[in-house]
């Protein structure tokens, strides 16, 4: 395979021959060009700015979806204010993306990971308070940073079978889609008969849920046409329709689940940093060490796999990675991604992770960290435009969650469904995440089934020590209640 032209980069960035010392490659270059190696990577400042702006437009929806996911009550009955959540989401995304640009020097943007937020909303806050949940983010971010520093992150990635990695991504996708369907009122807990139903009584009720359906179909249609920023465009159009329906009195204020789409006050407002620093590390006694450990482990899983795959994938698209996945600043980029868990937890906006939408900026020509800096500055500017984002109804934003879930299901094409040793663990992982409303339960079932089938096939040597250890942990996870009961009886 021909090596990418980026090999002429500065050797301090990793890989590639040293420049000719008889020349002065930095002479006449601007500071941004010298610092970000813009010309060395075959780019220009204009391309980087355009790429950064494109990336922001492709992932700006997170400012709406993350507050929607984190809108539930914690174990104490407390909720997080939407303005404060929007501020926390924008601040954490801005800081992490700026760090990726200046430190990692690669065209990658970060924001609140929907998989991490889904774990917080679905598994953590039912047993913890919101400050304690953000403490979990700080812990899992610290664990990932430690794994990067020690080199264990890549070792773990290599130890877990590829099929299970795809299954985890697909299962989280269905989990996120279910959250969107419930938030929109499309799926309800059944009052009788089956466990869930279409709408509150077997049929859709109210204009807002119909607007959700329209927005969902519109986004899918725009994606089918290959339109960049289809999710954001669909949300904008859905919001305009909502504003018109609300203004004409077609939909009463009480019909909107998250409040009517109204602009209160001016367009610009000061950020609400009331969630910043609201992190709790105590009061876990009533939860138990085993539960806390499993939550941290689940968060590490949720934020672990997609990040490395995204970093390498986008780096390859930008022609920064070689055939072995090596790219300049890889370790720094992975460390910043891990630090995103700590930063997001302290900010109160959930753990941050690299977004695959960064590829849209690369498609516009971005090749360096300057693109990430531009994206980060856009997120920073959003701190002062919270009233605009509050115009978007929750039912409209929920449509994007379903779309993201559908996109994550694309990994199904990589699974050999004819191999039962692969298909069964993948099926259990994917199905049990939404059906149990627990990412941990899905991963546990997949790992146990994978190990059991390998043993049944006489291929136990292929399992590996790490997978054996995971299997033991997850067996204890499923058998924890009987074990506790047995220990109590004895």
C-alpha cells in the first residue's frame, strides 16, 4: 500500500522522515501553519475553517439531544434544568474540541456521547443522584486516561472479538432509539396486555407525536438524498412547523411534553453554569461497591469502543493514518478523548467522546487540528444562544435520536450471521440492551454466550485470558442476587 503524502510531517508528530535540514521549511509560514502543519498535510487555512464549520453544523444537534436524554429524575426526584444542561453540553464540547485541536492536532471534534448519556439516564440515576452520576463520568474518564497512558487501551481493543464490538455499537443504537421513541410519546408503557404499546392506548395521540413522525421521515429522506447536515436541517424544519402550529393555536401549550416552542426573552442570554462542579463521590454505601464498579465498567464500555474506531476511521479518511492505523498524535488524541469523561462530568454535561461527524469536515478538506479549533469556537459561541435552542420541542429532537440509532445499526453488515458462534452472542447483546433497558445486561449476555459457545465447539483456546475474566465478572453480575441471598442465609 502506498504511504500517504503526510509522511513528510514533522517527526515529533510520529512517523515519517525528517525534513531536509538544508532547507527552512518553516520560513515564511504563518504561526497557524507552523503549529498545525497545515501546508505539510496538503491543506490551507481556508479549508480548515470550512471543514471546522461543516463539522459543527453536522453535530450541532447534540445541543438539543443531550439535554433531552438527561431530562429525567434521579433517585432523589431531582431534575436538571434545560438551560443549565445546554450550557454544560456546549461548554464541555467547546473545551474538549479545542483541546483536541491544540493538543492532538487532528481534525476531530468531541461532544457528549449519546451512549454515555443513555447509560446515565437509564441505569445510573435510578440508583444515584445527578451529582453522583457525574462523579461516575469523572471516574470512567480517569480510567480511560490510565488505560491510554499504560498502553492497555489498545490491548483491550484487540482482546474483544470484532463481532462483539459491532454488537455493542448496534445494541447501544437500539437503546438510544428506544429512548427517542419513548421521549416522543410514540411508545408507551402498556396499561394492560403487552409490556409496551403504540401511544398511550394502542394509537398515536396528539399533534406533537405526529410532528415527531414527520420530522423522522424528513431526516431519513434527506439522508437518502445524501444531503450534508440532514439531521440538523430536519430538526430546523420540524421546529419551524412546531412554531407555526403553536402560534396558530393548533396545538395547546399543555400538549407539548417539554413545553411549547416559544422564545422567552431575547435571542442572546448569559450561560447558566449552575451545574459546573456539581460532582459527588460519596453516598455510594446504599448502592454497593459491586454496583458502582459495574456502572463505571459500563460507562467505560460505552465510551471506549466507538472512540478508537472513530479516531482511526476519520484519520484514515484524512490520509493521516497508515495501513496499521498509526497516525500522528494518536496517543494524545486518545488521551483527550478519555479526559472528555472527566471534563464532561465536572461541567455537568455527561462524558465527551469523539464524534464520527468529524468526517464531514474531513470531506471538506480538513486535515489538521485547526479545523477542530474552529468547531470548538462555534460550540463556545453557542453558550450565549441558549434561548434559540430552547425553541426546539422535545418531540422534534427525539426524532434525531431514532436516526442516530438507525445509523449505529449499520454495523450489522459486518456480522457473519451464518456462523452461530458469532450470531448468537451478537443477537443477545443487541436484543437485551433495549429489552432490559440496560447496556450492561446486553454486553454480559453476549460475552457469556460467546465463551460458552467457543467451549462447546472445542475452541476454548481462542477465548483469551481477558475474555475469560470478563465472563467470570458477568456471571457474577447475573447471579449477584442469588449469591447475596445464599450468603445471607448462611
